[in-house]
C-alpha cells in the first residue's frame, strides 16, 4: 500500500508558526493513499498562533488551511468529497459558520457532516474541520 505524507513547509504563510503543531503533536497534515487525500482536523488559528473570537473568521481560516494543503498536492477545494466539522455551541455558531462556508465552498458540494462537541484542543476554538479529497482519475 503506497502512502505519501503531505508536509506543510516551515515558511507557509497560511500556517505560519503553527506549522510546528504537526511535529509537536505527532500527526501529519494530510496523507495520500489509494487516490484520496485524508486531511487532519484543521482549526481556525491565525498564522501568528492567536485564535479569533469570531466563528466566521475561525471557519475561513480553517477552510483556507485545507485549501493550502490541497494546493500543495495540486488540488483545490473542488476536490473535496467528504467533510466533517466539529462545533462548540453548534446552535449559537451555526449561522456564522454557514455564512463563511457559503463564501468559500462552491458546487459541486462534498458530503458534509456537522457534529456538536463540548470542546476542542484549545480554549477559544469553536470549529475544527477534517476532510477527504479525491485525486483526478488518470485517463
């Protein structure tokens, strides 16, 4: 089974100093296997490490990070096939999340599951998004 680990460069403008989290917590940003790219849970932490208070900004940052991982593999957001997002206070934050998502995710839409949770890895985080993308089939 061929597996390729996606490495986010140390000088990534999107991830900034937070790129160290992959090594610090012992996980990969994404893994390619069997024609799919499995993207780890992605949060809305700014490149400088701070966490916005606003759900729309957190959502946009998380999706932009996913977009950057896809770009590193020659893909874009249209390659997403399955997405799961985890939400603190889901009923309170769903409208802002939905607005940010609508600005960034275009048809054809991936499948998407939303799950309410009591908390995430750091205080102040309101959303975490994990995704699976598909590589184009060879013709």
